[in-house]
C-alpha cells in the first residue's frame, strides 16, 4: 500500500487476553510497514502486560489524540485514567467501563476521519452490559452507529467466508426471524461486500438450510420450501449467484465449500461452529455493510488463559491486516467504479472515413 492505514485498536476487556494479543501482534515490526496502530485504552494496563509478558523491549508513544499518531510507533490514546489493578481472568465492572470508553472513543475518531479502520479486542458481554453497554456485542453497536446501514457478520479466513442471517439471538427465536426478506437482504449485503471489500468480481454464494436434511421436502420443517428457496430464486433474478438451500452436515462434509466464495448460514452456531473448528487460530470477524471498516479476532476474552502468556496472536494479527486490506480494497473499488471521463466527440474533419476517395488515385 502506498499509504499507511491508520488502524484504531480498542483494548477490550483488560482482564482477558485482549491486551496480550494486541501487544504480541504489534511485537512484530513488519506489521508497521503498512499500518499505523493506535490503541484506545489505558497506558497503565498496557504497561502491566508489557512487563508481565516479558516485552520490555516494546516502546509506547503516549498521544493525546489520533491526530498525533506516529509511524513505526505503538501509539496509545488514554481514554480512561484507570488506576485499578489488572486482575487477569476476573470479571469486574472497571473492565467494562474501560472497554466501553475505548469503543466509543475509536468510533468518534473514525467518524471524524482521524482513523481509517477499527480492530476490536474481545469484550465480555456480561461485564460490559453491567457497566451500561446496551448492546449484545460489538456488531450491534457499530450497526447502530451507522445511520440505519444493514450490517452483517462475516467470519473470514484463508479457507472460507461465512456470513450470518441472525447473530446473537436465542435459538428458539431464529425461525421467526428467518424470513424471505431477511435472507434476501443479508445475501445482498454479503454479495456486495465480497465484491467491494474482498475484490471478488462475481461471487458465488451457498445458502444453508435451517432444518436437518433441508427439511426432507417438508417432513421435518417447511422453511426451506416456503422461505429459503423463494429467497434464493429472487436473488437469482437480481443476477446474484445464490445456490441452495444446502443441508449443513452434507455441505461441510464434502468438497462443496471450495466451489463457493461465501456461505450464508441461518444462525450463529450453524456457521461459527464449523468455522472455528477449521480456522480458530487464524479467523477474523468482520462487520460488513457499514460505512466504516471494523474487524476483530474470532475468539473471546478467554479468561481461563488470561495472563498466562499462552494466547495466540494470529487472529489479532490477521484482523489488523484484514482491516488494512479491506480499507485498501474499498478505495480501489471506488476508483474503478468512478464515473469515467466524458468522451469527446471527434470533429467531422477528423473523420477520414467520411471523405470521398479520389478515383484518379490508385
């Protein structure tokens, strides 16, 4: 990339693995070649992990605003002067307050154009909600901040891209939410994201069924016949290459996934169970369909291993690279689809074919 991408990184839960995987990802200086990292968090928390993880060679640049972020530096914006102790693996309200403040500060800066993309470290939904965060998770928060944009959760790795029609809702509520309109809308957002964010010109999307064995012609569920198949037919009339509905077990148990650029699952565990089984260490969570770029690692706070220096930074590192790549892909897509320069009409005198040929000349 010709220009370094300014990536805001929210600290997540200070007692989880978020700060650890952030520092481990940024420890490799090669990541600085195309990214200017700006951590929204607390200097004392990061200093704690820096020393406890034996990363004393890392140096931080404490800045008052993202405007002052420096290249080749780990920039930190103190969003909360938190003097409470870090308690690895424990849930406490102060963690939620810091996480929320970090998310809000990064959101404000990206809306002001001070940063180009956001990467969010994992939060505890329970801790954050107890601290006043009125959203099921990051995805819903960023959708709410995007002026009615239709967002969709995409899990992406080198193996596959899986998007979800429903996200953080109880399983008993899923059938009532799975409508023809909902599937069509999510598939359209997925299709456009594959084009704009991932550079796939004419993506093929596999759509999974809701019931086992795709309902067996209505014997164990009618959603495939009444809802999902009609939605797919409508999408095909819009020149979106949608196929299915496919039974989940047979689809992933075969070579079928390699034939498609993306898979649309009906509910959270239907898509994420398979994805994490195959790509847990490298997967990235991306919120598509928004005017901003937001990614995150595909794992949670992992309180059970927090502070033990065993958390893998691969997913966080991939989330950083993905954020920068998607930002660059969007810029390229915008340039390629910009209105071309008007074609200037030729003057008649320049049109040599309009001149009569001299019959006297050979």
